[in-house]
């Protein structure tokens, strides 16, 4: 992708406690994005939020497990986002919780590749 290219932004709103086969759902999504050749993925940790359940979650409220809102954001070419979305839809059926997924068009403004550190 280069500046001026049209792209799609995929946003997946989930909870930090959502699981897919005993693995955090956000991890499954990110690893699947990598496997699918997606340009990149970011998991954003929310401070506070609520969804369709109307239950408010916050890092101020004490629980045995920290239940906070997360957003997984992925930006790539439209055809890659569309294909990836079809790949991950079954994950949400098995997760059994409420989720929200949005897709919108965006324009690439700046792309600067970093260099990976050798391990």
C-alpha cells in the first residue's frame, strides 16, 4: 500500500474475556490475520465501555478477571479485508458472546515500513 491508495478498515469490538476454543479471541484474530497475509493488526485496550448488553465494563470495577472492551483494528486492501472477514466470521459463532464488526473505506495517508529486530 502507498499514500493515496484506497483501503478498508476493519474494526472488531469484543471483550478481553471473549474466548475461541480456550484462547483469547483477540489473539486468535491477530494470528489469523498474520497467517492470511494481512498488512497489520492492532489490539486497542478500552478504559470503559458497554455494548448491547448494557453492562458497563471498566478497569475501575474489580472483578476476578479483568473484563474490559477491546477493539481489533485492521487496515488493508479491500479484497483482503473482505476475504479475511469471511475467514473469521465462524470464530464469532463459536465464541457465543455479543460482538460488533464494522468495515469502512479509508485512504492511506502515510506508509513507512520499519525493520524487524532479529531474535
